[in-house]
C-alpha cells in the first residue's frame, strides 16, 4: 500500500514542499510498521526507497533554490541593518526632516517584510538588531513629538491670554502670528494633533469673535451717529427758514450743533464725507444768514431813526 502511494507521488504535479512533506510522512509510516517477513521486506523496501528517491527529485532542486533565496534574503536584511546604522550615525538629528525620518522608518519596515523566506535560526540575532535600530529611530521621533506637544500647548496658552487683551487690533494681529507659528510646529501623534488643534482653534475663535462683535457694535454705533447727524442737518435746514429776528435769537444754534456733531463720531465710511460736507455747508449758510439778519435789522433801525 505504501509502495503504491509513494509511486503515485512520482508523477504527481503538486507543490514541491507539499510533496516533500508527504514523502516524509510515508517514510515515518514505514518505520512505524516495524519488521515483517525478511525476504519480502528487502524487496519492498528497495521498491519503496526507489519510488521515494524519484518522487523527491523535483523537491531537491526546489530546496536547493529555496536555500539560495533564504541566504540572499539574509544578506539583504543584513545590508538593511547596516544602512540604518549609517543613517542613525550620520543624520542631523538637531535639524532633522522629521517627515523624512518617519518615511524612512516605514520604508525600512516594509522592505524588511519583503525579504522572505529566511532561515529562522540565522534570523534571530538579525531580527533583534533590526528591532533595536527601529527602536532607536522611534525614540528620536517620540522625543520630537513630545517637544512639539509642549510647543503647541504653549501656543494655546498664548491664544487664551489674547482673549483678555483690550487692544483688539493687537490681539487679532498676534492671533494670526500664532496661527502661522502653529503651522511651523512639527508632527505630533494623531490623537494629540486633533485634541490640541481643537483647543487652539477654540481660543483663536474667541479672539476673532470678539473682533466681530466689536465691528458689529461699531457699525451699530456708526448707523446711530448717521441718524443723529442727519437730524442735526434737518434742524439747521429748518432754522434757515426763520425770519431775521428768530434766526438771530438762535444765533448759537450752529455752535451748539457743532458740539453734537463732534460727539456723533465715527460715521459710516461710505457716507461720512457726504454728511460732513452737508453739515459744514449748512452751518456756513446759517452763520451767513445770521449775519445778514443782523445787517437787515440794523438797517431797519437806522431807517426808523431817519
């Protein structure tokens, strides 16, 4: 039975590794059967062994090639470790491009995984060396990330302080500078990045919302001032329709309204010049009309005397 099974493996087209496993299992089964009729056993053994040798022939080339591949992969992994050694030794860690460092780490891990299969026994020490090199690079990355977290936390504190700044122009300008500074801070862990950015954006939003509220209040005040100045102009226009004596009685109207005009500042930018010119022209007209009214009254008095 085992002889027939072994002979059946000779022309069976399967993976050489699987075929070798089957041959090995059949050989173990043969040993497990123990001794039998000595005369028949020798002939059966020769038949079984010959079939096993023929079945194993394609496996022999396969395992020879596999050994060569494993040796080549070992060399490539060894070279990769040497490259990482040089990288760690020669890299400028004070002014490192940390995105490039992270990419190097990821590429090294990916490249290492491609070098398979490899002899397990010879790979143990090499794997330990590779892990140590990765850990060294990772520790430098972690140090940089911790440093950047502290820088971002400091920026958050500065942004929070700006929310109490009375000078809104200064607060907004410095908030924008902080935003530019934030973009220059290097990488952090993703979980820290999201948390810190949320806190920083909230603090900056408070500053910009205060500015927006100030603008809205200022616009509201400007619109109110515009209505006030328009009412002042209307008062002068009504006064210009008075008779000589009545207008002389209100000779200080333009001066009083000038004080009100100065208090009613600022005005909306789009109407400020027009309103100012209107008010100035009306006050000039009023003062001129007061002067003419005085001359007319004086002339009337002289005429009465004559």
